[in-house]
C-alpha cells in the first residue's frame, strides 16, 4: 500500500490545543474523473432552490431593517421567539454551502429582530414594560421558548465566528446564567440551580406566575391564526391558568448550556466549560438519586421537589403537568423533560464521556420497565403524577435513541433505536435514499414557496408564528448526506425525537472554502457520507465543474472536535493527525475517501481552520 507524506507537516499546537494548519503541506489531490452522480446534481439544485425560495420569503415577510412584519406582542404563544424562528435553518443552509445572500438575509433579520423587540414594550406584563429585550436577550421566559429564540444565534458562529457582535453576545448571554450579571441573578452556584423556570436578562421569577405573565397583554385574537385555537383573549389566559409553579430549577433550564458552549468555542476560557459540565453533572446526580429519572422540580435549596410540595414530578412543564386546554376542555400532557437531552449532548461534545449518554439510557430503561400491555399492544408512559405513571403511548420508549446511537456508535445503542431511512442507507439497505430524500426536499421547497405566494395575511393580521410552517429552508437531507450530521430542529430528523430549539451543530464532518474564505462546500462541490462507525467515516467528494478545480478544507466534527488520523483514497493512505486536511478536486473529478478518526478528543472551536 502506497503512503503519501503527512498533510500537516510539523504541525504545532494552537491556543485551544488544535494542530495548526499554518504549516500544512500541499493539499491532497483528486484527479480521477467521476461522471456527475445524480445525488450530487440534486444537492446543488437543492442548495440553489433553497436560496431562491428564502429570498422570496424574506422579501415578503421582512422589511429593509430586518424587522419581521407582524402584529408585535409579548407571549409564549406568539412572542419574539416565534418572529426569529421564521429564518430557522438558514444559518445551517449557508454553513453547508448555500449562497452568500442567505447569510446576508439571516444576519439582517437577527440584528433587526433584536432592535425590533428591544423597543417593543408591554403595558400589563410587568417585566417587559421597559422593553422585551435587555442586552439583546429576552427579559424573562422559560427555556422552551428561550431555546427557540436562540435557534439562529446558536449556529450563527458556524459562518461568522469573528463577528464582534456575535462574540460579545456569546460571552454576555453565557454570563446571564453564570452569575456574572448582577441584574440577572439566575444562577445559584452553591446549589447549582437556575432559580426559576422563568428567567432571562432581568433575572428569575421568584413568585407564582400568572396567566398574564405567559399570555401577554390583552389583544383581540379574532383577526389572527391562533395555533392553539383560542378565539378570545380570555381563552389565551385560560390556556395558562395552571402554569403557576415556576420557582426552582427545571430540566428545560439545561438548554442554557449551549450559551456557555458558544462562549467556550469563541473564547477558549475554561470557566465556560467548567460551568457547563458542573451544571449538567448536578442534574445527572439528581437523576441517579431519583431512581434514574430527571426530576422536574429542584427547589431553591437544591432539594428535589422542595418548591413543588415535595413532588419530584411537579412544576410547570414537569412530569405531572397536564393542564386543561380551554378550547377542547380536555387535559393535555405537556411535560417538557424529554426535550432537554441536547444539554447532555453538549457535555458529550466537550468530553466524549459516555456517562452523559448513560443518564438517558437509564431513564429510558425506567420508562420501559413501567410498560403495560393493552389489547396485545405494548405501551409505555410519558407522564407521572399522584397516581403513578400515565400518558401511555404505543410501543417502547425510544425517544432520542437514534441520537444517542449517533454519538456513541455502539451496537448496543443501535439495537435500542428504531429504524430510519437514513440508517437504512448507511447500513446498505436502501442505496436509492440520497436521491429520494433530496427530491422530497426539492418538492418541499417548491410547496412552501407556493404557500408563501398564496398566503393572504398582512402585517396587521399576522402574528409572529403565522408563517413558521412555510419557511422554505429544507436542510435535513443535506446535513445528513454532506456532514453526517443530526438535525434536531423543526421537524426533527427522527420521528422519535421531539422538536428541540436552539441546539448547536452535531456533525461528523464539516467543510470550508479556503478561496472564498467562508464556511461550506465550494461552488460545484457535493459530498455524500455513506459510512459512520466509531472510528471511521467514508465520504464521496465530487467537483461537478467541467472547467474549474476546487479546493476545500475537510474538518473532523462540526467544531473540529474529532482528530483525523489518516485519509485513504483508493490504495493511497495519507497520515493527517489533525482536525483538518485540505483537498483539491480537479475539474470533473471525484473520489471516495475513508477517514480514520479519534472522536471527541479536541476542544471544540468556532475558528476557521486557517485562523487556528
């Protein structure tokens, strides 16, 4: 077997412990012609169609200042977080290799969003009377909605890590939950608790919440689409009548750890990593002490259930939270505990320590141990209350099981997980999946573009959440195929994974264009990951241009957290021993690369490879 010289000759360690690319040898060369694969052509078509549809969507719903054109109001149903969710997935689209104008639009939308809702004030809701934002962050809400608000921001650094506004906010936002802002005393370092379910840049709510706190100032819902079906303001208040128990910590608050992760990847300061791991470790211990179930209330004294009359399942959005829906008159199960797993993935990203996955395996085992059989069907619970388990759903509990396998790459975790079309492809059972998935997403973009054209809402009849479902950006198949990445957004990549807002990028590979000095695949390039194991990644890279060579940097992990030991192209094996290597694709050339890797061994960073 032939061996090339190392891609990174005499590499030195950078400030975060990465091998520097400054002294890299010549890039690997691929000159073998490859007939344009159908999947590669479809990938480039989908990138272009996404950008075109996003441009039309932006022109329709945003003004020249980046303000989303809607009836602006405060509220958990239709507040500021929904307004910025209208550009969800756009940063990911750009980071994959989407058009530069996509970045221009979502950046303008984010900056406009912060100005738009900083100037908006409530008259009844006390905490927002001076503005809905302070220091560019929501003044006070729960972390289901904060996380949705942060969906764009938490991946903005993929394409703009050096933007001083992003860097400043990354530190400021993390500081809100680390005791660094005296006007926002959200965190108790002694007991390792975020002190309320309702928290933000003006601190925690340390009293019973009211329906107005959640629903916002009075308004007439009749002109608007109401997601939950309310017809009167009184009904919007009734929706939140039981959302009172907010004092104390809740697992949802762990979603704030992505803010610390961002700050760590910007600054490289240990305090952010230490806070994140310390807070998650405290929750993992609470679960272990609670028979492997994450409690849904931890009091201000750090004692499980002490702010909910001793009930470990208590509190708003807790295991036992099933309030009445005023529209139907029926109780609905609204536990949000299982939406919090990205916090443990953040800890795993930093450490590669399996204990962070084991917390969730153990919890799944407890839920499955409580199963029952009804009419010959196995059912497992989703809720717990005074009378024990309830909220039964058909089948075994498999929520996030595919995601856990993706991180661990253990066969035992694969056996616990359901099937999925992407996995059928990776396991060789459906070779046609790439083309089918891309064609489906192309159709989805077209359908949503048509829905936008047919939408008859106007700014004065449109709430912030009115057009969320016609945002055209479709990136799940692109993420899976090009980067071997999870997509935990709306909709989730897995039917068993609940919608989660605000997660960072969890990817096996990532790409950069050194000529354009930007993130993403260069023009004309496409990538298809066809194998993922604990220590190998196989990817086909192709240049569709018949006249121009393309150069790209391939990175192990979304943030360089994986060390690439070597790259094999056919019989040629090249040592790398770094987070990145550079590849030059001749016109019309392509090849399948097999990368051997050590995963989760590097401190993650947002810096572009040529700046490390």
